[in-house]
C-alpha cells in the first residue's frame, strides 16, 4: 500500500494529553491501514514551547523518532534532551512526555503499537 501526502488527514490538537499549545498531527497511516498491528502512525509538529503531556503506555507502546528540532523528553521520570535522528521507546506501563525546547518547530514521527 502506498499513501501519498495529499491523502493523509491533518488534525490540530490543543493541549495534547494536558500539554501546552497546539500540536499539528499528519496521520500518515490510519489504524485500518496497518492490519491491526499499530493504531497510530503520524508526523507531529510542535511549535517552540509546545508540549505533549505525560502519559503512560501499557499494554500498548509508543515510539518517537525526532525528525528535526530539539526535544526535551521525560522518559519515565528522567529528562533527556534529544535531537534529529534520536529515538524513544515507551511501553510496559512506563510514561513519557515531550516539550519542544528549541527556537524552531520540532517534528517527530510517532507510532503506537499494540
């Protein structure tokens, strides 16, 4: 299956999971596109200062891949600063949050697997 950018759904969420600001979500693949293996695959753009609030994953898991910008990730209580090419896996009941800690928009790819 091929899905072109113009076929993808865009959504804007304010205060996503209790975070700050607006997050623009480009739903790259929908749950029905992924044969039940994942429920979310998206490119998310956070302007400077925007965040996705802390939330747990279990029994599902989430992968973040930083595409551009500076991400401040709270990985189950430990804060890390990450940049382009870095990745995070959160599952097994652990929690995470992300803040755009830079001066430019930050883009991440997020995939929630079940």
